[in-house]
C-alpha cells in the first residue's frame, strides 16, 4: 500500500470520527440523555442530517 493510500484511509477515519462526535453533541444538546447520545453517535452522519431536517432551532451563522 502506498503512502498516498494510507493518507486517504486516515482521512476517512477522521471524517467518520468527527461525524460521530458531532452527532453525539447535537443529541446531548437536544435530549440531555447519554443513552441517546451514544445511539446517535453510532448513527453518525445519518443523525446529523436527520437533525438538520427535523429541528428548526439551529442557524447557519
């Protein structure tokens, strides 16, 4: 495996980790429940997209 492939794989892992953390923070701020935060962290980007479409209390800036 070349170093370029290793960098590409590393970037993908970081993006998945960021999505999970973002989902957990959004879930905690909405529900204040650790169980829901963990579950939403597993769903990662799916929960983030769901939250953006269903909750209208957030702003872009």
